[in-house]
């Protein structure tokens, strides 16, 4: 449904995208992750035929984003990462306006608006001015807005940012419902545990380059081989790191938010030996936990220069 081939975008002398390629088959939910400035918004805007690439090609359901922009616009719903002002329109008027922009016939628009409000759980807000909605509710209206012309593909730029935990869970449920309705969804986000739960595929981008793409499970497996321990010590963190680093089984040690993360090769016996070495050296270990490689791990690996 989405095919991206060697996409490149330069802003002046800055290369924002450097030969990015990936594919998203129909009905997949593709999580697009990467640090700030990696090129996510740039990619989504090119896919939405709102921005011209410098090189490479991209297709939405077979339509070329540079040569068949009209066609692309009818097939995609784009939810930007920033929403503007709403000029004193109520929620209902606002959606009706967008439905009209997308040339939905007048006699059908009322039903479209009501169905979309029901989908995003905003039926009782229909008469409220959009400007007076909370941020999370505005985001729901924006999602509804992206759907007024029933597009096959949804491009969502950080739809869950700024939402409280309950609203994020609700957003996730709405996106799953849209997948069941047959939509293909690309969603950029920094909230990795949620993507793992929601997405069927993932692409990790950094400095304009696609570092890894594929099914969530494959990407995690490819990037996080080996085992990992999360170790908390009382006060002697630096000393503990100095002890861990030279151990032959230990491949990598990193201080992460007051804890130590150590990758090692071996089994439970190896782990118990690592613990014994630390306590034997007088380090007071308060917790020692094996951690599963998740999307967060994969992300940190793929973007390792960024986090040092
Ligand atoms: N209009 C522009 N002019 C110049 N540089 C730009 C422009 N838009 C984006 N950039 C640059 O291109 C790079 C990619 O930006 P982009 O907005 O695509 O990143 P992003 O992955 O969406 O980041 P974030 O997570 O912060 O939203 C950045 O270095 C950014 O500063
Ligand atoms: Mg962005």
C-alpha cells in the first residue's frame, strides 16, 4: 500500500532524508520511530504529497506522490503534529467543513460527521467550539478530520503526544478499530512501549537514514541479541561499572537513569557469577534484574550515537 524507494530530502545544505526505503503492506500498522530531528515529519509530509522530495520515489496505493498528488490526497488522511486555530467553529461545523473540502456530497456529510464523532467518542461535544476543547480532545477531532473522505491510508504524526494515559489507551483502541476497518496506518511516535502493543511493523530512523525496518519481532530480535541485566547499587555506581567492564562475559555497560545496564553473553550461571563478583568486591547491590529486549532496547541500539 505504501512503497518508498531511496527517498532523499535536502533543506538547503542539510540532508534531512538520506535514501530512505521501506514498504507497508495493506492493513499493517507501521510504527515510525526515531529521535527528534530524525526525519519522521519530513517523510510523512512527502507521503502526504505536501512536500516535494529532492530525490527518490514514493507511492501510495500505486499513486506517485510527486506526479499524482490529487490521487494521493484522496487516498490518504494526514494528521499533522501541530494543529492551527479553528476560527470559532463548533466540532460539528469543523468536520462538516473538512468533509466539504474533500467534496463529500452535502446529503451525506451529516452522517459522516456523526459516524466519525461516534468513532472518536466525541458525540456529546458536537456543539462545542473547537478552540475550547482540551488538547487531547482536539487531537481526537484532528483524527476524525483525517478520516472525512474515508481514506485507505492514515499518516499520523505523533497522535498520542500530550495525551494522558487513559486517552492514549483510547487512541490505541481507535487505531485498532481503524485497522479492523481495513486501513493501513503509519504512526510516528516516541512512546515505544505503546507502539510495541499496537504496531505490526516498525521502522527506526536516525539522522535521515532508516536503520531497521520489518516486523516488530524481527527488528527487536535483530537489534537486541544477547542478554541484558538492570542493576541498581547503593551509592557505588562508578565502582560497579569499573568492575563490570573488564569481565569477559560482559559486552557492554551503560549507566541509565540511576541504574546500570549490562549486556552479557551466557546463561543464568553467568548472571549469578556477575552478581557474586559485584557483592564480593563490596558493592551493595539492591536489585539485579534480567530485562527482555523490547522496542526501546532496539531503538537505543539503532540510535546509539545519539544517546552515547
Ligand atoms: N522547513 C525546514 N527547513 C530547514 N530544515 C528543516 C525544515 N523542516 C525540517 N528541517 C530539518 O530536517 C530534519 C528532520 O526534521 P523532521 O521534522 O522531519 O524530524 P522529526 O523526526 O519529525 O523530529 P521530531 O521528533 O522532533 O518531530 C531536522 O534536522 C530539521 O531541523
Ligand atoms: Mg516530527
